[in-house]
């Protein structure tokens, strides 16, 4: 179902901290229920252009969870404040309004083999990139797709969303400082899993920093395992208007990540680099 | 109902070239786009004779009240545009203006002839912010180059030729006068202002191309002054643009001499900005002003 044409104001229903990140919710009275992997372009209605004139453009933010609300759809977002835009979104107070354009972009695809005995889905998230995997995990659970979740965080201050978004399910953790789970990278956990004998028919779904995604892409390519990567690139519009979000294709030329992605099959991207 | 070069339009707000992809927007928003099309005419992204992939990322950088872009004119080339894009653009409920650019007069002529030949096309915008490979000069920065280009293109079509002026010159009015003497039907301005930014952490250029063009509200006062001087110097209608985000902004451009206005960067923030600006403009016109208090009552 298409996004409503244009932007609309949605009310903030809550905002709380979560492991160094923030989780806030909007009430969307008009939009359809988003699919896992889709994103919205968001801008606070008030005080968006702050001192110094930024942020000016809206910011692309993945939907982390969704559910029915009294009059519409509840949209949950996981935010890491890294600059003026995400900083302002972190401060949103209940009752405030946010300009919303979306849901935009494509969604993660289901694995072809979904039987109980199949290798199923392996979700690999790092840092703020765990956001779209929360909704994906729930959807797979509802469809009886076997799911294993591997999440990596730098340290306790960068481990948001665990209690809120992944409370219900088994999660294998890695942390660079060793505060939780395996000390090291989440890709260490993935490498071990992919050498297991059932790995061939698995599909890996991943979102996180560029270096992690590149490691996931390379590991999956080496093991002949399909993967879907949710990438990031600088976005001005989110709906194909600006051509700013270019991501190189392996055969040359560029994708427009906002309309051709943000989820791209691992074999459809050249090396994942930080844009 | 504004009338522009013989084309009648539902309102005076069109899009700026390269800032709205109607084909992509229709895929995203469905036919709601057509039912409520934000612009009274649609200007295509600039097309070139051969396909172009565009520049390597990073292509955009936000600035205070604006952005710098170095997109690099990605497009399917003339053949791809005519075969794949034009039939889809013909389904839009508004007249179509095609923006073209080439690096020599013969190539420019080939584009204009091929595009003007298609009945779906109402007018042609000439993006002259490009070098002439033969002289090495940027066509739109040299009045003589601009006049010579128009003299070469004018005999090829009776359809309106709009010259998109670059703001990166000391005297844009001199280029506009040259376009008029060469036989142009209208001018549009401003294109983006040459600009650069650096990542303060890495101290590297923010954009892969090193520099780009500034757009958005940051350029609005510059655009207004250039429009004012151009409008005073020529007898042709002008399409004014540069940071328009509201009806009040558009009213300023009309006051400065614009026949039509174009919305660019604001569409990134608000996909229906064109409709909003047109509606707001209604209430800021001298005749419409009387209507506004009634709206404010409750
Ligand atoms: C599809 C998609 C989904 C996303 N989902 C999420 C999500 O769920 N949660 C989340 O927190 N984030 C998410 N992001 C990332 C977020 O949209 C960007 O990081 C956004 O740019 C942050 O804006 P900001 O103003 O906070 O930071 P910016 O100031 O935009 O800084 C972000 C980066 O851009 C650079 N930068 C860009 N412009 C400037 C400038 N003018 N001056 C200085 N530095 C600049 C900086 O180097 C910095 O590393 C997503 C991005 C995409 C594309
Ligand atoms: C991302 C982007 C792409 C653009 N592409 C083109 C283009 O292909 N051809 C052109 O003539 N102008 C192009 N422009 C310039 C705009 O048409 C317009 O002249 C300029 O942005 C000023 O208007 P604004 O401030 O409302 O955006 C582009 C501008 C932007 C921001
Ligand atoms: S973000 Fe504008 S085209 Fe993709």
C-alpha cells in the first residue's frame, strides 16, 4: 500500500531512554502499517531549524516497531543522537507534533524456505542498526520462520532497544567492551554460525554500521549464503526526488537508496563503504 | 489562470528542474500524485545527449537553511528519455517542459530538435551551466556564447525556449539580454550558487566532487536581486526560483518581476510544497488578501 502523498503531522505519544538511545512513538492516523525495513522522513514541527540553521532537511529514520492504536497506527523509532537532527528527535516531548513522510523504501523479503526444519533467518544488528530488525523478528515469529538474532554493541551506552524491542526473544549478544555477551564483534558470532552445517539455506538480514555490513556481506559471499542488507546514505528527500542517496552498483552506476532500497541483496552492492 | 509563452497554467507554481522526479514519486505515492499534482507544469531533470551515471557519493551536504549538491546530472540520455521516460511524463495532468544540456552547439541542436519534435513537450528549458567543449567557456557565463547558442537553436523549433540562467556571473542581466537577442522566449533563474563545505572532523571536502551548488532559503535574497536586475533588463517573462518555501516567498519573487515561480529544494521537505505555495500565494495576492482574515477567525 502506498504512503499517503505528502507529509502529515503526527503526535508524539511517548519518549523514553533505552540503553543510551531513545525510543519514541508517534500516532499515525493516516498511514498504512509499515513493513520491516521501511523508513520515514521525520522533522519536528517546532524548533527544527535550531541555532546555526540546521537541521534543515528531514531525517530518514527506520521504523523499529508498530502496532494498532486507538485511532490509527503506532510507530516506534529508535534514535541515537549524533547530530542536530537526531538530537532534536531525542528531545521530542509527548504532545508535540512531527512532520512525517512515509512509509518509504522497500522491505526485507522472507526467506524462500520457511519450514520449521529450515535454517531460516539470521538477523545481525549493530548499534542503532538493530532498529529495523525488531519489527522483522516479530513478523518472522508470527509466520513461523525460524529466527536467530545476533546483536552487537560498542558498550553499555550504545546498546539501546534491547529491553524494549527485543525483550521477548532469545538474543545472542556481542559487545566490544565485553559488558554483555561475547567480547568482540557480532560478526564473530555470525562467522561461527555460518560454518555450522545448516547454514547453506539460511538468509542473513543485517543492519548496522558500514564496516559491520561490509563484514557481513563478505562473510555471506564467502559461505554462499544469501543476505539482505539495510544500508544508509545521505538522504534529502526519501522519495526519489534529489538523487542524493546514490550507492554504487557492482556493475557500475548507482542505485537510489531511498527508492531502490534501503534493503539491498548482498550481491547487488559493491563493497559497503561509509558515504 | 496564468498564461506563459502561450501555455495556459492552472496556477503560477512549477517545479525547479532536478528537484522532483514525477516517475519515482508516482511509484512511491501511487496515482494520488496525479489527482493532486503539486505543480502547474512539470520540468524534467536535465537530460544530456548520452546517458550519465552521475557523480560518486557523497553528493549532498546540508548547510544552514539549505544544502549543497553535486549530483552530476544522472540521466538516461536522449534515447532513453524519449523511449522510457517521456511516455510516462505524458500521463501527468500538466504541460511538460524538458530541460536539456549539451557541451557543443551541434549536440544541443540534436537535443532540441528531437525533444521539440514530440507533441507531448510544451516547451524546452536550456540548461546553459555547462562548458562549450570547443571554446572552453561556460555558455551561461558568457553573453556571446549564450547569444550564439540561441541563434543556432531558435530556427529549429517554434516551441518556447527558456534559458536557465546561472547565478555564478557578475552580471546575469547581460546574459539575459544576450538570450533575448538570440531569440529566447523566457528565462529562468537562479540555478544553484557555486559552493563548497568541509567535514570539520576529517577536514576533507564534504562532497566527493569537491564542490557543488547551493540551494534553499539560504540563496533567496541573492536570487531576488538577480531576478530584479534581469527582469528590468529584458522584455521576456522570467521564472523565478531560489529558496521558495511559502506563498509569501513566492510573492516576493513576483514582486521582483517573476511571471511564474518554481519550487525546488522545499519539495524535499514537503512533497506537496508546490500546491501549498500556490494556495498560500492566493491569500498573499492583493486581491486575495481580503479573504485571509475570514480564515483566521476560528
Ligand atoms: C534508511 C535510513 C534509516 C535510518 N534509520 C535510523 C534510525 O532508525 N535511527 C537513527 O538514529 N538513525 C537512523 N538513520 C541515520 C540518520 O538518518 C542520519 O544519521 C542523520 O543524518 C542524522 O542526522 P543528524 O542531524 O543527527 O546528524 P548529521 O549532522 O546529519 O550527521 C550525520 C553524519 O553526517 C555528516 N554530516 C552531514 N552534514 C553535515 C554538516 N552539515 N555538518 C557536519 N556534519 C555533517 C557527519 O559527518 C555525520 O557523521 C537512518 C538513515 C537512513 C538512510
Ligand atoms: C538536488 C538538486 C538537483 C538539481 N538538478 C538540476 C538539474 O538537473 N537541472 C537544472 O537546471 N537545475 C537543477 N537544480 C537547480 C534547481 O533547479 C534550482 O535552480 C535551484 O535549486 C534553486 O532553487 P531552490 O532553492 O528552490 O532549490 C538542482 C538542484 C538541486 C538541489
Ligand atoms: S533521498 Fe532523495 S533521491 Fe533518494
